[in-house]
C-alpha cells in the first residue's frame, strides 16, 4: 500500500438497510393479505349466487305447495291416482287391450 492512503472501506448504511427490510417485509405481508382478501371475496360472491339460487328454488317450491293444496288439485289426484269417486258416481274402468 502506498504511504498515507487508507484502504477503501465500504460502509453499510444500516438505517437504509433496515428501512429496505421493513419495506420488503411490509410488501410481502400486504401481498399475502391481498391474495387472502381476493379469495374471501370470490367465496362471498359464490355464496351470494348460491343464496339467490336457493331463494328462487324456495319460492318455486312455495308456489308448488300452494298449487298442490288447492281443492281442485287434491280432487284430481284422488280421482286419477287413487281411483276415488264421489258419492253417486259410477266408476269407469276401461278394459285392457290384449
């Protein structure tokens, strides 16, 4: 080494390194949280769609229940499926074809 010259030392700037580390960790955590929020939002939207489908199905079933409870429908089922007749009526049973 030449006389009077100091060797060049590279100083690590600890404050800058610490700030950079904090920023890096913060970005990593924020990215993870954003991914988690996106997944939750997708799940919420899927649940909303499913809820709407179930509401429509419930409404449809309620309407069918009302229709099935009408006296006309009950009489139709009693006559067609159970073979019942009103008093004084003669049941008609068609002969089977062979």
